[in-house]
C-alpha cells in the first residue's frame, strides 16, 4: 500500500489527523514541494518530508495542531537556531504547512486529490497558507481552507469567495498542465498578486510510462523496479506462451502483440510522450528492428536495447538497412544500462533504470564522491 492509499484509509475510517506538506524548498532539500506526511492523534505517521532530517520537529508541530485545531507553518534550514537538533543537515531549506484534517474540514478535498493520485490521474490540491510571520496578524484561526480538482477537472471545495475560488481553480488547472507546484497570491476579493491570501497548490500528473518489449526474466525484474519507481509499466511480446500476467505481476498491462504494431498504435492514440521510456529486451532482430525504428521516430524520451556489443552492432546494421539515419540510431542507448557489472535480472534492472534516471535528469551517472555541486537538482 502506498502513501496515498494509506492516508485514504484514515479518511475512510473518519480518523482525524494532521497533514504536513512541504510548500517550498531551497538548495539541496531531499523531498520536493508537495511531499506529504500525515500524523494521527496517537502519533502514528504516514509518509516523510525530508528523509528523516526534520520529521521529529514536524511530528511535534502536528500534534500541537491537532490540539489547537489551527493550521501552522514552519521553516527548517541550517540557519535555524536549533539547526543541529531539527535542521536539514544536507544544507537545504524547506517550508512546511501543517493543517488538521477531519470530516468537517479538509477530508473531502484531500480524498478527491488522493483518489486521483492513486488512480494515476491528473489532479490538484490547493491549501490556504498562514501569514508570512506570526506578527502580521494573518495567521489562520482554524484549518486551512482547501480546494481540489479531480481527474475530470471538476472543482471540489470552496474558499468562501466566488471570484477567489474560480481564480484558484483556474490557476490550479493551468498548473496541472505543466506539472507545476507553487504558491499563488490573491487579495481578499480574489484578485491575483494581491496581499492577504496565499495559496499553496500541489499537482499530480499521470506517471511516466515504461514500455518493456520482450517477455523474458529480465523484463519481470525491470517491471518490478519500474513500478517501484513510479512508472506505469507495460510488458509486450508477440509470443503468447510467455506473455502472461502471472509471469509479470508487477506490470500494469501485459500485451500480446508484435511490439512495433503495439507501439505504433500507442503513438497514434497519443499515449507516447517525452517522459515515456522504451526498453527493448528481446535481442532478436525480427522483433528489435521494427519497434526500434518506430521508437526513434517518435517523441519518446528514452530508447534502450539489451544485448551484447556484438548484438547491438548487428542491430545497428539492420536498422541502417531498414532506413534509419545515423541521427536516429544515435538515440538508442545500446547496450542499455550503466556499467555496474550486473549479471542477474535484478542487478540488470538496476543498471537499466539507473541510466534512465541519469539521462532524464542530465546527470553523469558517476559516483557522487567523484563529483561536486548540488546532489538534489
């Protein structure tokens, strides 16, 4: 069960809890804005905000919020007076909102958002923030007002002013389109960039796809690790006897089809994007060449193919004979994976997805001890 499903369990049980959300980050913060942690009245915790750096302090604040019934915000960073006790040792800084959640306040909107997240749908959650300082008189007197947009773009919740509600919903919808998370500012009448009301908006977009072609044992390991990393995983092969859901329990879809035909149909349906990863594992030219030719001519972000250097050289020659240009062939990561000395399916899966992650973030894939600069980009 993942974080969203666990919090939904509390909501379904009508359990009151405090929701802590990272609303802003600086430098090498370990978790992004939008990261969530829930704390129940008896101290049980779901999720994490910083990988362990400030959880104890946030846990204490959450229990206070449950006692007072008022939302609160806090800033954590290495410059804090108590940095050694509760600061971020990584050198980053984060702002955190903590608000009480109950059936009377916030549970419905949070349920809408998390149900969309659990269903891999686009959604947004907007939460009112307390004032910038405790002295400015704009602190919240109760829970944060909230609003959610579900997977169909329907608005749930109300900020008490029609224009303000409409503007928040409109801006949140635009943020979904770009996958943005951030803070909006309005005045009390709902005019943008006003002073008085600050709204944090976090968005969820459908997960990136991992298309695995080749129903082999390496595919099972890659599917499991890919799902763990948040990909929506498809395993596709034309060989019916090997391509079964029982062999690939981690895959979201198991498809019996010639790889190039399935891929072309997905492109035609608009389901292949720059975030899509293609991993061709068959190392059989009659399967490899047609699907690789389709992939390198699509908008897919990463194309890789398993096999020895000799196999990849043969594959490259066959692609040229099929009409692929040098530029198109250069898009293929082959042999796929980083040099980890991997031999087992599990280690090979780590090697493959390590290269995918490094390529997607424009990182070197080198040991951190041999590099300088920020770790978290």
